[in-house]
């Protein structure tokens, strides 16, 4: 028998609530299960009949993506809310006078002793870390380290073209202490005294005393003292031991020998007419022209005047000078110079960079001056017998170049000793040039590099000052242009000027902190690191300007001066501190690969320095600048009403009372009919104003 039919029960209100809660619970449970299941399971759970429209296993599930985005958005909102709360709290903290004044005083108290200690240290640390330019462990690295250990630097002293025939007695001292170009250079600090130059060798090659051309002279018996005791020579400098055939460089072809057949005329030499009374008379009929004598003996212009009068100092051309200043006759100087180059190889040991004319310019008759302009060739590359000193492209000028090897002691790779040496030598050489007209200068590769340190320190701070002035002018003009919407009248220029000064002070705080730490870690200042120091001024703009710009443009409700400035600062920090931090951290991340470089210089002077700049930029932009705005911001002294009119604190003592802003009533028109039961409650005018 069929079971008796049961009378269905009517659901109650409680049952409906339970069913609704159960359905809602099931839906949530199903949604969670669908998220946790693999893609295929979720597709099956979505219904077997919808397989044609279900996504493929390779495509992401739409519910999963939407859920993940909701989770991400929820967490992002929490982070943003926490950040806003933190910024609000930080702004409130900075606005407290005790806090921002303490930070500013601590910053200044730290900067002053650091500048006193490390500014002079930075100037002393100028130089180039040679070994850091190479990979550690390589031969170049150890070579640079060896150079840094050296305390003596070889240096070549050179001269430009000058009237050598008339001024050659002033080129180098034949007696220690004589007034001359080389003696002037030797008197400079850190220059080692030189022993011999090409000029000494040439003068010795032409010395007339005690050579085999004198009758009865025996080289073994006649010595330098005999020349010094002679009435005519009165100097050991005229003793010539190089006229003997045993000389390894000249083979006896000294000046008196190679020009024995070419002698002075009576109107060219004071002793020419006295030849018979000369001690150890010449075997020929005259005095060879390539011989060196006291300069007062030479006469020019047919014997009408002394050759060196008007060129050398009067005391040096006087017959009473003891010891006598010796030299060659100016009319024969270049002829003797060419003969010396071709007959004496000792010059190549002292100055291998003599410049000669190229023999290819020689004509068919042996004349060098057939083809113009004359080409240059190194003298040691020209065969003996064909050498002729280069004297300009037409061969009628003066000897243009020579060099002498000297040594500078106690320099190494530090700039300070080089500066001491150059600041002592260069003024002396310039003074000698102004007195005589001979321009001489020392030069090596290292000296060329270290020359920059003579002006680097002054030029660095001059450039920083120029950069700061340009930035200040641009900031002032920009703020004055944009402040017109905030401050009316001429007061906007004062506000713009004050904001630009605050930014400039912040930039210099960052600059001073960076370079003092730079000196504290013993980095060296050179042309490369100086560029980075100048860049700090530009970097500082990025950390400071945006915050002040937002501070200037914010329009708070009317209030007291303190509340107005605090509101501006809080708004500016809330808006700009996150981007400042974001940009700073991205900069640090971008330079992070430089830390893996194999070159120590890149790690120290690029990664390390940029990291220091970024860190102090963050400190100034996030801490120092807000404290400056809180302490001396321009809106500490002026306040603005809603119509952008300036309110003077003295004329408006009730600025602390907030004005009640009247909002006009807004009429709302509802076109759609609303059932009476669902109609909203009638709103008052205040409610409408609030909604609006």
C-alpha cells in the first residue's frame, strides 16, 4: 500500500532566514573550493554542459584572476593607508619645534667640525690612485703600484725657439750658481741639481786650451789648472781633453781641430792680432772659429762693437768678470752646432730629441735649402755627416727645440708635492723669460697630468658657485611665476626668494656632507671625482625642489600662521616624500651593478660616490628640508585667506579662529517616480549641503 501523503508544512520566517544563511555559506564555500582546486576541477565544477564555452587549461581562470586582484588591491590599500598614517605622524613630528630645531642644530654641529677637519685633508689628498685603474693581480696593477712607490720622477726640461747665438751663454751655468735658464730651474723646490747638459758638452767640445794643436803642448803634462792660471783663459772651463784621439765619442775631432783651417779675422776676435804672444801658439795661422772664449773677446760689425753687448748683462760681458763667461762667436754658432752634431756622438746620450732637417730636402749640389718647406727628422735618425739643426721650415730661423733630462724628487702619485714643485719652478721660469726672453719649461707625462691640480681646487669651487647661482636664478624665476596664484602683489617675490634660498641651503648641506665623508674615506680628488662633486649640486635639486613646489602651491583653509605652515608642510610631505624615496631607491638600484666591476676605481669613485650622494640626498630631502620649512618656512610669517589675499598677523589677531564657509543650497530634481514605501526620508538643507 502506498504510504500516506504528508501535508506539506508552510515555511516560517525563521526557516527562510536559516535557508538564506545556508545558501550564502554554501556559495562562499564553493567559491573557496573553486579557487583552491586545479583548473580542470574548477572547469568541471562549473557544469558539464558548458564545456564548449569553458576556457582551455592554458588560459587563466577568470574567477581566480578577479579574486587575486581583489586580494592585491586590498593589501595595497592597507599599505597605502599605513603609509598615509606614517606620513601624517612624521609630518606632525617634524612640525614640533623641539624636534625640527634639534635636528637642525645637530646637523650644523656635525657639519662644522667635519668641514674643519676634512676640508684641508681633501685638498691634501688630491691625486690619482694609479693602481686602482687596473685589475688587481695584473702586471699593470703592480706596475702602477711600483710607480706610486717611486719618489723621484724623471723630467725633461725643454725650451722654445729663441735667439740662441746671442743668448746661449745664459742657457746653462758653466760655473755652479751662474745666472742661467737651467740654474733658475735647478733652484726650484724638489728639483735635483743636474750635472751636465748638451750645452756643457758642446762648450767643452770647443774649448781651446791644452789640445794638440798648440806647439809644444803635451796633453799628459798640460792640465785644467794651467788654463785657470793663464792670463788669457783664466778658467778651467777652457781646458779641452777631448781633442785626443782616444776620446770614445769624438775620436779627437774637437772644435779647434775640425775648424783648424777656418779662423777668426782680426775684427772678430780680440786675440786674433795677439796670436804670436798667446801661450802655446797655434800651429796654424789663426784661431779656429769653433772655439769657446770669454764672451768679451768677440766683436761684431767689423769690430765696432762687442757681440754680446745689449744682450747679456753688462757685468757678464766685462773683461773683469772672474771666472769669465765663455761661449761661441754668435756669427758662427749654428755652423759650430752642426759640426758638433756630426763629429761628437755624446749629444745623443743627453738629448736624443734634437730636431734636424730631412736630407731629402737637399739639392743636387748638397744644399739643404733647395726644397721648401723643410721636413723634420730626428737627428739620431740622420747619418753622421748629414745632420743639420732644424731652424724653421725655411731654414733661416732659430733652433726651435732641445731637451735636458732632470729629476724631480719626493713627488710620487700625490698631488701636493707636485703642486709645491710646479708653484716654485714655473714663477721662476716666467720671471727669467721676462728678463732675458728665453722660454723654458719642464714636461713629462706625469707632470702634464698633475698640472691640473695647480688650479683644480680653486676652479672646482668656482664652478660649484656658478652652478649654484644658475640654479638659484632658475628656481627664483620659476617660483615667482607660479607663486602668483598663491600670493598676490610683490610679496610673491619675497616668498619665491625665500623658498629658493631654503633649497640652496639644503643643496649645500648635502654637498658638504658628501665631500667630508669623501675625504674621511680617503678618496682622492682629481679631474674625474671633481666632476662628480659638481654634479651633487644638480642631484640636490631632485631631492628638494619638488617638495618646496608642492609646499608653495598648497592652499589650506584660513588659520593661524603656525597652522597654515604646518598644513602646507604636511600636505607637501604626504604628496612628495613617496616619489622622492622611490626615485632615490631606483637610482641606487641602477648603480648597483657598478659594485661588481673588476676595476677598483669604478667601484670606489662611481658606485661608492654615487651611493654616498644618494644617501645624503635622501637625508636632506626627507629630514633636513622639512625641518627648514617647519622652522623658517615663509608661511611661518604670512598667512593666506581663501581669496589668496595676504593677511598680516599684526592686523588680524584672530587668525586662529576658523571661518565658517557658507555653501549655497543646491536644488535636486528627481524625474523618476519613487514608491511611497521606498521613498527616502526628507532631508534638511544641512543634509543637502553635506551631500553636495
